[in-house]
C-alpha cells in the first residue's frame, strides 16, 4: 500500500494537473455532445459514447505515463520512430485498410472492437522526430544553411506524400505540413524561406487550377465557400445544414437533447454531427454560450502548450510543445471555420470534442508529452527533491 501511495504521489508531482483537468473538461463536454448527437436520435445506441469514454480512460493512462518518462531519451532511437511511422501508414494499403468518406484512413484489425486511424497516431512520433531534427540544426547550424531547411522539409514532405498517396486524406496530410511550419517558425527559419515557400505554393496551386489538375471534389469544396448556392444538395449540403443549426441556437440554444436537427433522423438533418460538425451541435443546443465555452477551453489548452514551450529546459522539448500546439490550433480553426462556412470541409475533427477513439487517445498522449516537458523545466536537484 505504501508503494502504491508513493507511486501516486510521484505521478501527481510529475503531472501538469491544470492541463489534465482542462483536457478532461473538454473531453467530457465532448462526450455529452456526442451522446446528444447519437443516443438521442437513435433512442439508446450508446456505442459511440462507450468508445469515446474508453478512449479517454486509455488516454489518461498515457498522459500519466508520458508525464513521467523522458520522451527525448527514447527519441535517440529515431530510426525506430521513423520505421513505426512508415509501417503504420503502409498498413492502410493492406486488406486491413478501410475506406470511409472517400479516404482509406482506417485500420479494421480483427479482434479489436474499434477502428484505428494511423494518421492520428503517427502525429506524435512525427512531431518528436521533427523536433529532434530542428533542435540539432538549431544548435549546430543556426537554421541558416540549405541542409537545415532541406532535411526537416524532406521529412515532412515524405510523410505528407505518403499519407496522401496511401489514403487520399488531404486533410490529415495538411496537419503535418502545419506542424512543420509552426516548428520551423519557432526554430528561427529565416523569413525569406517562408516567403519563397508560400509564393511557390501559390504559383503551383494556380497552375493546377489553370490546367484543370485539381481533383473535382477538392475544387468544388472551395467553390462552395464563395457560392453558397453551388450544388446545394451535394457539396454544399453539410455546411448549409451546419450554419442553419448554428444560427437556430441563438444565445442559449434549444436545450441539450432538444436540437431540431441534432435529434432528427430525417435526411435533411445535420450530417456527421458527432464528428466534423460537433461544433454545430453545441451551437444548436447550447447556443452561442456553448460555442464560446468550447472556444475558451481550446484556447486555454493551446495557451498552456505554448507556455510550456517557453519554459522548456531543452530546445527539443520546446519544439515538441510548439508542434503539438500548432496541431491543436490549426485543427480547431479549420473545424470551427468549416462550421462557420469560411473554411473548406477537409474532414478534420474538433480536438477533444469530436468523436474518434484514435484522436482522443492521441490527444491525451500528446498532452502527456507536454506535461512531461513541463515537469523537467527545473534543474535535476530541484526536480527530485
């Protein structure tokens, strides 16, 4: 009993308790919204709620684990991390890979009661390895030479192309690009490289549009942003229903488990309500107050991540925090912007709130890594006293 008590005290001493509390508040809030979006319309199917709750419990275990261990020590075996990334993505090309929503992004493993999304899980080792690369170049080359630009960018580009080639999931691939941009900015990559990259990307996209090389489903999603009457029964359907749900909630909403679209099983009801459009569920049933509560929770968690980056003991630890914070920030902005009809639908869920077992486990593990970085901000003799 004494050993167990000491272990708990040691874990509590190591963990960033405020960050864990904020993450659990957001996740539990999300589970309530998922229950309203799935149990209400079906009259009793608790499957999604059970999976999300189980994922949260697993995620908390990983949070505690990563708060205690030094992930930078394990990153010395960088080739194992990289091999893990590649193998996980390539598994999608096997019979285990499952297509959904036009993307082959899930693994259906026999005996496992839920599907796994490799691109979610791989975000963590990718971010850790990229931080290791950038920290090395920062300390040895000051991020000025071409090699300090090329190798981290090549790492990112390889993963982006691999994910898109295997799964056709452009949304997930874009998250990896944003993680790189956030970390490269923090590492001090000269501004002219960013300018060159943005101009080059703009010219490339323009060329693809002019020569009609952009996939039609991607092009139509961007057209929909500027013309809300474009294909109202097709590509515009989801966002039209979403903005109507948000608008109908008013200040305080129609009441939890009482939203007209959220609780309906009709064809005209809010689609993908437990995943991509969970923010619209909050808007319809809890109104602007509920939406602002979600934004506040996301903002506080992201701020905590950046704050930890500032006090991190090592350069690598700081970059890990920046990369994971950038991931949260981009996904939050994209998902909420999608619901507000100002960003295209690219299949990115709202962190901590949307349904997705792989996502919740990965997010809580990621926050555990940040908690671990925070626990090692003091000198060794103070941390172990």
